[in-house]
């Protein structure tokens, strides 16, 4: 509703696109934990993680909406005392969320899990890659930017606005975070269709997806865009850019 009625632009795009993206992502995130926590018999852990995720995600999305309503950025914004406080609070709650995810990883490597085989390893891999995405999120916070090799807010893809001229940590961050949905769903489909071969194909999917996540992180940190070959991107940026062996 706000997207259709408010033409305010932030960094060149409608102010309400970012809240929509985060709302959709958090909805998928909540649904995912509602699914995976059913596989642990540790009821106390389920209550702690559930309560923690609800609080942290409500605070996160509320502050993102607040900053969009004010017509300013929510992330990396420390230009006024109030904006700095908002960003600081967001950082603290995301930190708490990361700790809760690490707790979930520990649980899924314990004896309190009621699933086995490829499904278990899909969840474990998804949780570990989610932590990788959290690390790249921390990198962006530490550098107060998401673009490498160019200023934030330049030319980008529609909706997601990932940079089309430089490295963008957000692409790698996104792919790593959503391993938590992709790997279990693909494995579930494989179990239904491939039968005994599900173990082998699930392992292949996990390896390929993990390699892709690492590749995107390396590419972004080198300042190379993910929408073109590294060599072409390097030529556009100049000979001083080293080309990744990937």
C-alpha cells in the first residue's frame, strides 16, 4: 500500500521496496524455523529460539519500516544521533539472532534430533551456510557499506538493487542465508522422487550450493560483479584488479 501511495526515493529506489523485501524474507525465515524446530525433542530449546526469533525479527522489521517512513536509510546510517541509535539497536538484535542460530546448529548436531539421513544433513548444511551469510552481514556492518569497488546506491538489478557495476556483498549474503530454505526443500523433493538415490544427489546439491556461496563471496570481496565474468568485470574496472582463480 505504501509503495503505491508514496513516491519517496531512497538511494534511487522507492522507499518501500526494502521493507517489502525484508518482510518477505522474514516471513520465509519464520516459516523455516517453524519447520525445523519440529525435529528437535528439546522443548526448552524450542521455546528459547522461538521467543528470541520473534522478538528480534519484530524489532528489525519495525525499525526498517520506521526509517522508510522517515525517508532515510535503515542500514549503515550513522549520520545523525537518532539514526545511529536505530542502526545500533538493529545490530544488537541481529547479533542476538545470530547467537540463536548458532544455538540451533549445536542442537542439530546433538542427539535430540528426530530425523536422519539426507534431510538431517540438508538442515545442518543450511544452518551452517546461514551462519556464513551472517558473517558477510557482519562484514557489511563493519564497513558501513555493501558495495565493493563503487559507492552504494549505483546501478543495480530491479527490486533487489544488487550492483551491476561492482562487487555486492548482498548477493552472496542472500544466497547463503536462503540455503536454509533451498537445501531442505530440494532434499525433500529428491527423497520423494529419487528414492534410494536421494542420499547421493542430496550430497551433490549441498556441495554445489556451498561452492556457489563461497564463489559469490570471493567475487564480491574482490569488487567484481556477479552478472559478468570476472575477467570482463576486471577490464571495466582497470588492470589493477586481480582476477579470481574461480
